[in-house]
C-alpha cells in the first residue's frame, strides 16, 4: 500500500507534475536566497508584525501606557507623557510603514519575475502549438487515405503569433478607448 505506482512522484503526483511543482519551488527558493541579510531581517520583522499577536501587543502597550499616564497625571492629558505617547506612536507607524514598503518592493520583484516567466512560457507554448498544427497538417496532406484540401484556419494557426503585432494591436485598442 505504501508503494508508488510507476511514473508517480512525491505525494501521489505524476512525475511531470512533481517536476513542475519542484521547478516552481526552486524559482521561489532562488528569489529568497538572493535576499541580503538586512532584507531577510526586514522580512522577518514584517512577518512578525503582520500577525494578530503583534496588534494585540501594540494595543495592550498603548492601553497600559495611557492608563498609567492618566493615573500619574491625575487625568490631565496635557502632560508630557501623552506627548511622548503620541511621538512613540508616530515613530512606530513610520517604521512599520517603511518595513512594509521594503517588503512589498521585494514581493513585487518576485511577482514581476513570475509575470515574465508566464509570458515567456505562453509564447513558447504558442510556438510549440503552431509547430504541432503544422506537423498535423503536413501529415494530413501526406496521408493517402485523407482527402487533400486547403484549410485556411489551420494554415493560419500553424503560424506562431507575433508578440509585437499583438502588443501593437492592444496599444491601438487602448488608444482608441481614450
């Protein structure tokens, strides 16, 4: 029962699916390995700050500070301790915002790499599909039992898409909408 069927990879996946999963995992590992030490530290801090426990801790600290300040100041909010609280909250917000921006920039780099990879794979798949259609049409023409005929749609599909032409058409359509 614990044996895998031939052609079956890890977790019951077929070999080609397991290879694809591993390729994507390696793509992500490379991205995170290329991070500098400070970037990894910032990512770790941002990760911790993004958890519910961090929010609870901040609210608790602010509540305790405000409660103690009220008790020590006799209920007067014009005391310096409240100004310090405001300053601490402002600095904390600034630091957290900067941490989020730095982390988001790195995640955007990964998203851009994914988009580039997806585009390249789509163009490659289009070229391969066109070649398959071309070979099928050639086989159809050469096979003695199949009537030889002209199929304009197949001929058009046998030609790989020119990405520059598609981009130009998209730009023209976008320009027409303006």
